[in-house]
């Protein structure tokens, strides 16, 4: 009885790990395929474009603040 239990447990764990490893390998190969890399690159490009836009807006706001302070004679200290 004990031997059968351990054999069944080992087979169950082995099958479970095989399924888990197979799904991980499938995800990795999909991510590293030309389509997957292209998609990742497209997402990175969109993120960088958004960041550049935000930095430009912040720079414009800060420049307007500095110009307004310069015209009114206020200094930041």
C-alpha cells in the first residue's frame, strides 16, 4: 500500500511539473519569437513616446513659471 502511494505521488508530481515546465517554455518561446519581440519593442516605443511628451509638457510649465516669476521680479530661494 505504501509503495503504491509513493509511486502515485511521484507520478502525479512528475506530470504536474511537466505541464508547468511546458507552459513556461511555451511562453518563453513565444516572447522570443520575432512577433513577440516586435510586440515588446512596439510597447517600449509607445512608453518612451509618452514619457517624452510628459517631459516636454513639464518643461513648458516650468519655463512659463520661471518667465512669470522673472516678469514680476520674484526670485526663488
